[in-house]
C-alpha cells in the first residue's frame, strides 16, 4: 500500500487513483455549491410529492390534509432516533469507550488508509446495528480528522456514512428481514402470501453474504482511491469544526451536589435496567435487543454505568442534544410525505407497474430499481417494506422467484438512496459538525458505482436460487 503513496503522504498512486480523486473533488465542490441544506431539501421533497399526488388524481386539499395527518406518524420513531443519538453519544464519550475510539483513531497514519479504515469500520458496524454505526463511525471519523490534518474531513464524513448506504440492511438490523422472521410483527396480508421467512432464508443466504463482501470491498476501494491529495484536502480545522474537549467533572462544592457525584443511585437504577434486559433476552432471545426500545434502554443503562456519576452522564447528554435538531424537525415532514404517497395511491401504482412488466429473471432488477427510487421519498426501510411487500412477494411467488432473495433484493437496493438522502445523514452530521452538502459529493461517488453493481448482483445471484 505504501507504493501507492506520494511524497505528500496522501498518495496519488496509479492514474486511476488520480482520476477518482479528481472526480471526488469536482463532485464535492459541485454539491457543496449547489446542494441545498437538508431542511430545504425536505421542503422540496414534500412539494414534489404533493404535486405528484395531485397529478395522480388527489385534490390539493386532500393532499394537504394527508400531509397534516401523517405529520405525527413518525413521532415515536423520531424520539427513538433522538434517544439513539443521545444515549449512543453518551456511551461513546464515556472514558472507557472513548479510549477505545481514540486508539482506533490512532491506527491509520496516512489519509488514504484513514478513509478505507473508517469506511470498513462503518460497514462492519452497520451489519451489527445501523444506529450504532452512525454514532460510533461519526465519532471515529471526527477523532481521525483531529489527528490527521492532511485528511479531507468531508471525505472522512462520507466514509463514516457509507455503511448506511451499502450493507446495513444485509445485516442483523435489517428491518424487512426481521419483520418477515417475526410472526408477531408480520401483518396478516403479507403472511397469507409468503408465510414467515426465517433469517436463514434472508440474511443467512450465502448469496446475501457474498453480496455484502463484494460491496464492502468496492466501497473501501472507492474511499481509498478518491482521497484528495494533501494540498487539495480540507481538514477539520479548515471546515471550521472545533469539537469540544471533554472537561473533567468538578468535585461537589455543596452538600446538595453530593448525590450528583455518587454512583449509588446510578448502580441502583442501572441494575433495574440490566435485570429487565436479562429477563427479556432469557424469554425472547438475544434478537430482542435489536428492537429499538430495548436497544435504547441498553445504551441508556450502559451510559449511566460507564460514566459512573450522574453529573458526568448528564454532561454527556447535554453535549449530544444539539445533534438531534435536524431529526426532531425534519422527520415529521418526511412522515407527512409518506402519508401523501400511500393515501394517494402513488406507492401502490409504482409497485404495480414494476411487477406487471417483470419476468422471473428481471423481477429482482426491476424491484431493485423501484425500491431505490421510492427510497428517496419514503426513507424508512421497515415502513416502505410494508408498502411494497404484498405486491413484490405476490409477484415473486407467481414468477417462482426465491422469496427470501426477494427480501434481500429489497434490502440491498433500498439502502442505495441513503447514500445521497439527508434523512439518515442527520445523526452523523450533527456529531461531525457538517452539513449534508459537505459530504454528499463523496457519497454520490459511491452511489454511481453502487447502483449498477447492486442491480448486477441481485440479478446474478437470483440465477443461482
């Protein structure tokens, strides 16, 4: 790998590497200039869906009413994501965990290896949990940026985000796969078509694992070869980001502050949470921890215990709250947009069209294209699957396509929109101190490679089933 590095330390290497680095810079500059702020983009998306709903036959008043009614549909999920950010951040900056992140950040010594390393961490961690990946990858990228002034902070941010747009849905937190494997979560309308599909027939397929390995290798290569040279890079300092240092918690000065610095109550309340989680796992199995409510409670308890003192934990929580602003404001808008898409029949019409023109060999490709497109307007993997599943699974059953592979086709293609959609970027951007336009140029570079690659993979592997 050192042969690929030039005298600056970033390494232009082979001509192909130079071309990809130049393309990455051009795309980053273009998007930084022309890409709107995430909130403005959400407003544009709502306007587009509103116009499409009216064009599909809905009245403007009905479309507006659907937006207002759907505005509240993701409130529980909005709070869950905000809590994921808060509790995940609190765990990550707890001294024992932050020392691990700091040691990981010390591993890469050159910008190119740093990009590949952060991308690899992002993707491997996303296979375990998308929420874990967003928080911890962002903190890792931030710490790497603080250590390597020659590393482009925008490219680091995109590398930290690549897991959410590539392989997360092929892993253990796949919403569609978990829904299909859980009888209690599976609507009767879908169960009547496919029945329960166990995880061995979705994320456990060797075809799914092979696709994940290929996507990881390609994504790392793109991150590595698109790294700007040192003279072109914009460091964390150049981007105007100054992460706050973790100040030590002062000793109590008044008797009333003693309880804030005592671990007794932390141990008591943390013990309650641990006992509950233990009982849940013993009753329902380890996969219950993938449920967002259980996941958040686990991180809440871990954060309290790792910080040891209530005052230290609350300082960490206070430091994380600013990162939740985009989530709290924009997620309800996307919920209203989803309501317009479903109530107007737009989503159903799109699904029917793709299903009707499909054959046994083309169904995965066409469903992949449809899922990727719809992902720009309904950025919720689980919710969108419930919309698509009845039509997609019925078509797969009629055309004798492997039902589990149909779920994985959805998973692999649905994630593509995430690479350029701000919805899932928001938690990561809040921690990095960046805007969507800062990283979307480099994530778009991943997107233009991933789209044909994913469609090719779902087509080829379908032929083996």
